[in-house]
C-alpha cells in the first residue's frame, strides 16, 4: 500500500491589516467553488472580514457556505442583510441576491438586494466589487 506524501499548503501571513475598514472581496463565476475553497483553506482564522460572491443558483449557496464553514479556519456563512463584517468572518452572497457592502460606524455591514441581473447573474461579482470600490475610493467603478 502506497501512502501519498503530505503536501504542505502555503499559508498567508496574518500581517494583513486587522483594521475594521480592511475588507477582502472574492468573486467567482460558474465553476469557481473549488477555487474559492482552495483560497479560503489557506487562510488563518484571524483574517479581516471577507465577502464572497459566487455565481450560484438560489438553494446552493447555503450548502456551499455550510461546507466551507466545516473545513475552513474562519467562520463562513450565508449573508443576511444587516450582517456586520468582522475579523474572522466570511459572508457568502445568497443565490438570487446581490451582496453590497455598506459603511456602518467604524466598519461595514452587508445589504442584500434582488435588483436586476448584471451580465445574466444574480448574485453578481460586479455588483459586489463596485460596492466595495465605492467604500474605498468613490471615484472608481466596475463594469461588466
């Protein structure tokens, strides 16, 4: 019986700012669930708050978030409007809802909207990234 050698996955240094305004946004289109999983598995539990939009149908996003929560060092869950983004938390956009980042005191919370599809998608990574850019640099915008 052969045993495969253990492969060490590189870890991201936790030197990334833990300031409440530090946000990490990840987006992927169809087929990106494995890529998102691979990225999140490499991150320590004390990462800044993260928002994730995966082009995924309603009903699948909850299972995706729950699966990631079981295997990742951070808390991962499907976002609910009003959730406060905090260190060690990953919020996944629910299927059929756009996830937007909103300023809330010293940090951020999320808002979910069932606005029009963007490039045939809801949730749309473009909508999420545009809202993140707006919070960071109001003169920037994202286009499909």
